[in-house]
C-alpha cells in the first residue's frame, strides 16, 4: 500500500500528498533520477548572466529575430518567452492536437515571471538555437504560467514530487500527447556537468526512449496518474472528526512547532527560512487557548516565540528596510540574505500577523511593520482601478547597460551609502551593519560563493536605544535620522532599473490582501495618539486602508465576476484570463469579504460572500466524499482533481473554507446548520492528516478547534453608522485579538441592512429594532444570540472583550 509523506520542496508552496505511490518507470540509462531537484537555492547560478529585459507590454514582433505563439498571450511570463527560438505553444488544444498529429511527446515548462531559475534556464537553453532545434524537431513545447494555471501546475508538480521527492520551478516535464506524465524534473543546465546530464542530453534520451519504448512510457504515465488520482482524492469515513481530535491536533501542532523553534534567531526550522504566517497564526491561537485554560506561563512561551520570530524578520534583510514589504525567504538562518522576489501572498498574510501581535501586545513596533507592508503595496503594487498586482522579480540590472543579477536593486556598497547620506552615513552604517567589504558574512549560508562581495544587505543588529545613548541623542531623534536616511536611499534607489513587476491580478492573492487592509483600518486605531512614523511608513489615517480594500474588491467584482453565472475568473491582465476561478480564489476572497464587512464596510460584501460560498459548494464540494477539490473538474486537459490540505506559503483552500464556514454560521441563521455540517465533513476527510502530521496543517488545526468551540462570541453594534461614535465603538470591538469572535454591525435606519438581516437572521433585525437609540451606539456581547446587558462606552466594551 501507500505511505503518507511530506515531500520536501524548494517551492514557494510545498505540495503534500496523502500517499506516495510507487510508479513503474522506464529506464533512460541514467544512474540517477531524471531530475535536478533543488531543496534549497544553489547560489553559483546567480552568476549566470540574465538576458536583457524583454517587454511584457507588447505583442509586436518588430526588432525580434523570432516570434512564437506566446506573443498573443497576456501572461507576463509567457510574454517573456514570446521571442525565443523555441516554437512555444500556450496550454491548449492546438498544442495537444499538434502532438497527436506528429506523434511526438510534449515538453512542458512551467514557471512564473519573477522566478530566478526560470530566467536562468531561459538564457541558457530556450534562447539557444541548438536547444531550440532539438525541441522544435522532436517535441511540441508548451509554456505555462503557474500563477495563471495553478491547476495544470498542480498535476505535474505533484507527479515530480511523488517520483523524486522534491520539486520547484521551473518545472520541466515530458508528457505523452494525451498529457500523461512520462518523466520530469526542475532546472536542467544546458550541458553535462557535476555528474549530471545537461538539458540537451536529456532531450536526446527522451527522444530515444520515445522511439524505442513508447508503449511502456505511456503505460507508465497512465499508471502514475491513476495512482495519484486515488491518492489525492481522500474521502471522509464519518460525518465529523473523532471526539477530542481537534484539541489534540492543535496541541500537537503547537508542540512540534515549538520543538523546531530557533531560539537564537526566531522562526521555525532551519535555513532556508520562509516566513510561513500560518505557523504564527497557530501559535497565537494556541496561546489564547492556553490563557483561557488558565495556563499563563505556557501562553507566554508561545507569544515569546512569535515575538522573537517577527522581530527577527523585521530587523533582518528579508525585510526591505528602504522600500517596505518582505522578500520571499532568507537563504540563511539569521533572516539576513534573502531571495529577493516579493510576492503578494506573503505581504497580505504577514501584515495580518503583525496586526494580530499588535492587538495583543499594543507594541507599535508591530503596527509600524504592518503599515510598512501596506504602504509598500499602496506605493508600488496597486493599479489605476484599485487592482493589486502579483509580484516583483528578484533580478534586475545594476544600470541600464548591464545585465540582470539577483538583488541588484536592493544591495548597497559602503561608498554608495557614504555618497548619499553624507554626515549621517556613519550612524546609518553602524545601525544596518554596512561594511566596506560587504556584510553577507553572518552565516556560511549567506553568501557561500561570494557573489555579494563588497555589497551590503541592510540588517539591524544593534539596539536602537544603545546607539542613541552612545551618540547622546534621544531615541526619537535617532529614529527620525534613520527615517530621513532611508528616504534618501529610496530616492537614489528609484533611479536604478527596477525589477520586473508582474502586473497580473490574481483573485486569491487579492483576497488575502483585502483582508489585511480591511483589518488594519480598525486595529490601527488602537495606536496611541501622537505615534511617530518614519519612512517608509507614511502614517496614513487608518480609514485609507479600508478604501484600498474596497477598491480591490470592487475591481474583482467588476472585471473577474460574472453577474449571470455567479462565477469568478482566476486572474486578470489586459482582460480576464481564460482560467476559471479555483477553490483558493473563492475561499480566500470570501475570507477577505467577511473581513471587509466585519471591520466596517458595507453589508453588500457579506451578501456577496454568502453568494460566493454557495457557488464554491456547487463547483468544488465533493457531495459524497466530503472536502473541496481544487478545481471544478470541467477542463478535460487537467488530469487530477486534488483535495489539498497543506498550509504552506499560502494556506490551503480547505483550511480557509472551514474557517469561512464557521464565520458564516455565526453571522446568519439561514443555512447555518448546513455550513456547520459541511465544515465537519471537510475536516473528517483530513482526519488522518490532523492525527498524524498536524504540523503540515496549522491553519486547519485552528479551524478544527474553532468549529469545536461551544458558542462563538458575537458582538452586535446598533446605531447610526455615519456617526464618529459608531466608528469608535467598532474600533473598540476589533481592538482585542480573538479569532472566535464575530462582529455584526447594523444601522436600523438603513433599509438595505434591515432587509438583509430580516432575510438572513431575523434575530439581528429584532435586536436592532429593540436596542436602537438615536443618540447612542449600543454594543451587545452575545453567545448564540443570548446577550449580556447593553454597553454604551467603547472603553467598557474593550474591557469586556479583553477578558
């Protein structure tokens, strides 16, 4: 039978299989697996020269020696390859038909526009005429943007990980004309080296195997898909989880994370270190449960691990001190030297966990970091209609005439700092560990191949108060000087060639960021009056963040939602993509819409969330076996439907869906029982996972416990919403950290709101009518809509909710 395993991966989102099938494979006379699968970045490849920047704004073939079918696509990644000599096809029937007609295998290359190794393989192989001739003569070559077609990526990444134990991008797979996987890997160098075959050797071997062992290859691929399909479509064996399992899974996950905790630098696990916000969410949730169970010492330990991790990340080079936001991950254990790409899904989740810790500690360090992230997004990642873009590349050129290298936009020489900052350079250099020889020397993993010799990645290593005292100035004055210095460096950096911006709009990632902007609009109102902000933090009024969230949601509703079919499209760039919305798009957007409503926006967002939940159930829910598939199963070219559970760089759609169902059940009475039953059945599908490898599903552990809470706390606010008193009361309702709290706000003078609640929860409309006071805002703290005496003062409400 099969074993359930967690496959290690260098991917931004690990792939988890319920079982590891044993595949029959056809030998290609290699003494090692047909794959170069990296479990961490191999830095020597940073020295590969990057190609000159290709425009992703045009499909024109003028001035190019080669132009292929990708020139007609919208994806920035596909457009980057539109002028390769390789005769690329986009994923679709034209390519499949050509492979069948010629009876040749398909070479499938999957990546994304900000992927460093994808750029390397393009320069080395896809721009090489000799490689292109082999591909064009012997294969039909297909390019896929994994961010545009995560469903296609999931099939073949799962195959590669199951076969070889690891994966990443670029994904390189060979398929039969009917799309069954034959063999695959990730990055291949062009020539044989280090005892491994180069890409040209691989192509020749695959061609030889196809000519001599075709039937066996196809049979092997068919068997692999059958085994994966069986392994990845688990079904529930009962209607709900075994009694007590949710509590045990939460505890087990917290204990395993604590065992992996790095007490020196923070974070869970060793290098490379990824900021995995779902782990922080689990520890914060577990901390609250410990406190509720009168275990303050253990709760303090959980919080201490979170605080040190978030501080370490904020002080490290993984944080862009000059421009705001966070890079993808750190290659070393001390959060110093990052892989420099910036991903939207990281920004949204990290902003939320920094907001959570601020709401617990009231320490403005955390509110400032959340502002830093959100202000970076506002400045650099938002389009003219409120849409929020996907990513920024790791690679850029040092000057207009030079070629691209990783991190060029972000690193500094000591001389550059001197020239730009003048008299304040010594202070700044001491604070950020800037050295003449370069500072990437804190770990043997930071820069093993000396690619950043003489360069500095800013990192805070000294105490702010200690240096201020040494300089005989106040801490406030010291911080102000640092802010001015960062502004000067930002202005200087702005003159450098920018990294490529992937201006694709992805629904799921926008959903994550809609949540953080909406939550910030109320949580940040708990900052003390007179709080100082230093560049790159702008110090905006928190209400401005709600406007960003509303505009992003409105963009999706206008451009990526069909009012007639009630369905979402997955992404947008120069128009909606061909790909339909996937589970993550629905689940993450619903979560963002619930936060939009609960943190003070219109009832219409809640109504839309309910509508989307209904469509999510229709498209993705396994009515018989329980759980949500990642796709609707309507595209015959996608060979697997997966019930994904792993909470990695992004949470799984099933984990988010469980929490959404719990929240919806606490808001509305119509369908409440159905929401609960669905959530129970989803969890039952993943019972074995929760029991055996809880650490792989931290957010699902939280969701399981939330579902088991006997009565969720409900805060109902009644009053005129246009009044400042109402806004103050709402901020008080959201000031304390409590994932098991639902905030409902209603204006009895608003006919639309009253009509909504009369239809969806008449208890709320009755409470509004009976508690309305034209002169005051009334707050009711309830469980199962049985409420304590009314409160009229925000301080009193905050006090009650903080207990």
